[in-house]
C-alpha cells in the first residue's frame, strides 16, 4: 500500500517501500550527458558512493568489483563497458 510522504525539500510523493529517496529530488540529481546518466538511479548512487564519476575512475575496477556494489545489476555492465570503450578504456583485468 502506497503512503504519502514528504521529503526534506517539501516534495510530496507516494511510495510503497521503505526507500527514503524522493523521486523528484532524484530526477533533479540525474547528471546530463555523462556516462552515469545511462544508469538507473540505484546503479548511479552505487557508483557515486565509491567516488566513481568519470570513466577513468571506473577503469580502476574490474567487472566483478562493480557487480558487487549494491545497486549494480548485470544490465549495467554493457552500458559501462560501452562508456569505457568510447574513451579507449576497459575494466581492470582480475
């Protein structure tokens, strides 16, 4: 059952889970034009929590390490691989 909630910024939204993320605030945070914009919000937050904001930083991790992050799923890896390839990089070899 969805409950009406209000975030600290005053946005009203309905959620059925315990997730505290306001969808209005999350949409405003979405980066435009960089490789993180291709990811879902949970995957993007997982990358940001590790300080990964540029492909050069991502190249320091293996696919296995990235998949171990909470919020990253198997569908994120092809998107991330493509972003790395576009700048001549790849995931770290294990």
